[in-house]
C-alpha cells in the first residue's frame, strides 16, 4: 500500500512537472516527455499486463488534460507500456545504453501513434512532424530517462518476487 | 465460463491489451463534445479530494478575512451601540421634559450643559446658549424634574448658571399642600432647609415644595423638593424643615432656560434690580420672601 501510494505521489509530481516545468527546458524546440520516463521506470521490470494497465492509466490521465484527443495517449501509452514490459527486460541487455535506446524507441512509437491520431492518419504531416520534433524529443527524453534510471539504481530496491519481476 | 477461462487464464495478456486498445479507440471515436464532457466529469471525480482540500483552504482564508471584517464591525457596532444608548437615554429625558413642557404655561429654551464648576460651595454650570439666543441674566433654569438654578452671567454663545446648591442662591418656596412660605437654602449634597417656617405652620414630611413666584425671579409653581424631615428649633419660634431637592443637580446634562411665559418674563426682575442698583436704590421686593439673590 505504501509502495502504491509512493507511485501515485511520484506520478502526481511528474504530471505537475510535465504541465508546468517542461515548457521551460526546451532544447531546439524539443521538450522531454516526463510521463514516458515515468512509464519506462514503472514498467520495465513488470509483467506485460501490468505494463498495459499502467500505460493505459498514465495515457488516460494525460488525455484528461487535452480532452479533444481523449484516448490518444491512452492508446499510445498502452502499446508502449506493453512493448516495454514485453521486450524491455527479456530481450534487451541490462545496461545503460540499451535502456536509453529502449526509451528512445518507445518515444518514437508513442509519437508515431499520437501523430497519426492527431493528424487523422495524414502521412505527410506525420513524417514532417516526426522528423522535425519527435526524434529530438525522443533523444532528449532518452537522455533524461537514463539519468533518472541511474539515480533510481542508486536507491535501495524492493525484494524481488519469484520469477524475477516486481 | 469457458470463454472467460480462455480469455483470462490462457490469454490474459492479449485480452487486457485488446480491452485497453478497444477502450482507447472507443474514446477516440466518440464525438468531441462527448469526449470533453467525459474528460471533465472524470477529472472532477479524480480531483475531487484536491478540490475539496482547495475549497477547505479557500474557505479558511475566507473565514479569516470574514472574521477580521466581523471584528472590525463588532468594534464599530459597539461604539455605535454606545452612542445609540446615550441617544436613547437622552431621548427618554427629553420626553420627560416634553411632558413637563406641555403642562406648563412657559416658554423653554433647551440647552446642553457644556461645563461644570469645580468649586465645592459655588456650584454652577455653563450652558451652550447665550445672548445670541436671547438669554438674559436672571432667567430661571429647570431640569426635567424641577427647578435647577438661574442664569447669572451671559456670554454671546454660552451662559453661566448658578445652581440651587450654590451658597449664594436662595429661593422663595411654598408648601404645595398648606401654602406655607419659606426660603430654601442649601445645606449639603442634595439636602436643603426651608427657613423662616413658624412653629405653628402646617408642614409634614412628604409635602412637595414649589416656587412661590415672589420676587419674580422664579416663576410660580415649579417643583423644587420634597419635605423629608420636620423638627422643632431650640428657640421654639420656628421649625426646622429638611428638604431633598427633586433635581439631581450633580447629573445635569440638559436643562431648560425659562425665557418667558404667560404674564411672566424671564430676567425682568434682574433687569429691574440692575436698574435700581444703577439708580442707587435698594430693591424693596424679594428680601423678605424671596431672599437676597432672588
């Protein structure tokens, strides 16, 4: 229960930072996606079902801030959460480079889905936006995620359940 | 049951994924108005504790501000209440005065007491009416219960009034019931004596004393005091009559100057006295019955 509360509290703080602070730390017009960082941190050591549910919840909460696209981020984060949980630990080596790469790819997939929904599947607009913003934002987010995950690794960890997952 | 088992036991992962994607697509395919309304209702539901907390703190701030405002208002209203209480008391006194005025034949000038003398034996007050208002020296002054004194000095906008408890004032009075005449003289506090009352005169405790009108300084018939004590003098020629004054001379706040009346003019005797003094004549009237100051 304490762990769940901690997750809720951290999520709340991340949401607040995403809404308030992120616009002030843009680099070349690209801003990091803190919610994606949170998703990766929460999901990477969990089972795919947990990844789906956490992804859906985070995306849905993100959608509540922009009701015109209600369901867009829920859809994207559900797929990304599932992908991270499914492939993140089992198929990728556990080192910092691949973690960063995982976040980078996750951001790109998230952006591809959201851009398609936002432009109602208009390929030209998707490609322009993707190359103009998504790659840089994904790199920025990946760097930030690596930094955060390194910090988390320094913290004392919970006991590992049977099966090697939390 | 088999289908549930199929979905949730054997293919839980895919089922959950499908449900989540279906939900997301369902939300995306809803009309925009519906999406916004749904998001708003869900947000308000999720943020209800936060909004309640916010409301609580807002209400605390409002209550604090309201409390400060009310404190200020309480102070203000307390002062106003005090002022209104004074107005009420004044109104009650004036109502009594009005009743008194209706019963009389005289013309009164209301005035406020603006100063009091500090002398122990020469009690006087200063009122806020003077020669500009038509006040003349010698005019009698009454409170709402009875006689209070007389005007002795007049300035343009104020006048000095010698009270009955001034040693230099004596008033010719008569007992209302038996019409016995005497001269009122102050002894101490609110107590006076009625001098020159013969041994055989009919004076009883409880009798009311009124002005006699002799000397024309004080008009006839104004209540002055009540007899509370009658005793024989050692000389056995006269009686000692103790009087308690009707007007509380120490608590005068408003008084009336009698400026005139039917067959009577305030200050007339004074003017005549002054005229006689100037002419080198001694005033014949008033010494015997009204006293020297009358």
